[in-house]
């Protein structure tokens, strides 16, 4: 396998050393091939909000396996999942399932261009929307981890139609829209950036994007692959009171299995084939196993008050990390939205990709190694988000903070 892995960030290139190979998982923990146990702060990069092997999800998968693994035709559960998403996200009037978040973002861009007849896409520096050609310009996630400015193999003409603006820079977007708004098909944004590390939207930023796109006749695409059903029951669009034209989803709606989805206003979505002329397809889109796991996960998240617990856990961890930084006299910023957070070794407020890159990567690597040695699996990149599940024990988070504090004392 290239680099020994099937996705670049897993290689530990951003922190040094070799990654553990995992053999099993349960609840909030992973076990590697050598029998070492880790508190999992990666959670497959976000999907496992219920933790590993939640009994309800496992039961749903077993039931579906008894019925068939793939049908090659429509299933009732696909409709039920679409209805559940539409109920929780009113801006999603119709839904098209895909097999990955990358496919969802690619499809959203194609749909926006097809509907508007325009070519330009506005995205934000450090935001990652999958590895589709036109969206790899100034991308975050593994592209940032490996310090790759874009990617060989992406034609210059492809990214020539991608306009990049700093995240949270509403004035910059306004300037671009004034210059060439009549050519802009869509603005695509992570409502909470999670692929430059966690960076919340500044007050008024998302609302401003909604106003500017409406005024120019452009499509507002909210990439909620990461934030969808994680930062609130209705995703970031509920948390921030936003109604996008199109929404990209993934991760949690598959309950840990490969999935993606594109949803939005009916008038837009009906332009997709076979209802309309804009083509999009996928052999395993709407996989019965992924749909069963995702539907079960969404329904489980409606029971009780899991988001209050996630908020408490996130606040507890953030406070602990910040206190450790203050005690050690180490410049530290902890950005958090709900159950996703990132620590940055910088004295500067982190509001965009430029300020995220002021973090001391050597400090991050040293702390990451110390956490791993102590049995905590933190994302192996400064530019990835850490995640919490509803089954993370408070005592384990306190242990993480203790390890973090000791790691700060050892920084050189």
C-alpha cells in the first residue's frame, strides 16, 4: 500500500513514528495487535458518536445481514433514512445517498454549476471537501498535514475556476462577489472548520454567506460531513440558525460504515437524474448495511439528551487542557464546538488556516507521542479534529488531561 496506509493521515507522517495497527474496539476504546488499549479520540474521524460497537447498531447490522448485504435496487430503509434526515434538517427537502463525503461534495458542485449555468466555486483556505479535483485547492486535512499545496494530477484549468478566500473573512467573500458574483455558481463551506483543526465560525460569518449568495443568485453549500448530527441534533445549520441551499452529509449518517449524502431544496435536487438532466450515480449508494447503521444511530440520538452530555464532556476536557497549558506556561489555544475540539500551541487566537499554522508542530508531535505512549489515540495531525462519544468516561478524560500536563512539562 502506498505509504503503508489507505488514507494519508493514518501514516503518522505529521507526528513521526509508526502508527499502531488496531485489532478491535469497544465503547470509547481501541486495542492494537500487541494488546495495548487506547482511549479513542479519533472515533474514525467522527462517525462513532455512540462509541464502538453500540449494541443497537450491532443488532441492526445483524438483522440486515440476515436479509442481504446489497440489493442493486431501492429499499424501504433508504426512504426512512431520507425522511429522518429531512425531519431533523428542514433545509433538506430531498436526499441523494452516496458512498462517501467526497462524492457528496463533488455532486453538490456539479449540481450547483448545472443549475446556475456558472463555473466559479468559492471555497475557504484550509477547508477540506474531499479529494475531488476542483476542491483540492488550498485544502486542509491530509493535504495540510503533508504540506502539499494542492496535488499533482489536478489540471490547472480545473482549479482555475476555484476561488479561495480565508475562512471567517466575510469582507473577502463580499469583495469577490462584487467583482464576479454573476459567475459564481456556489460558495461551499464547512460551517465549523474541522480540517485545519477545529475553527468555529465568527459571529455573522455564516449569516453573511447566506445573504451574499442569495443576493448573487449563487448556491450556498454547507459541508456538514463532519458537523452533521454531531454539533446538535440538526447539525450546524440548527446550531447557527442557517438554511443552506444544499447540504453535504456523511460520517454519522452511516454509523461507522462508508456513506455520504447530498440534500437540499426540492427544486434543486429534482435536477439530478433521473428526475432531471444532471447526472450522478453510484453502484453501492444507499448500501443497506450503511443505511441500517446510520438510521439506528440517528434514532438513538433522539433518545434522552445525549447532546447535553457531549457538551459537558467537551467543556470538561477543554477546561482541563487550558488549565494544563496555563500551569505549564505554554502558549495554548483550545478551540471547541460541542464534542469536537483541537489544541493549538500558539499564543494567537485561531480563526483561520493562517493562524492555525502558527501552532508549534514540534510541540504537537511531542505531545502526541506522549499521549499515545500513555494510551490515548489522538488524531495524528495538528490539522484534524478530536472527537468525543456519548460513552467517553469522565475519569478517562481526566486521565488524558493528566498525560497532557506531563507532556507539556517535558516539552523541549
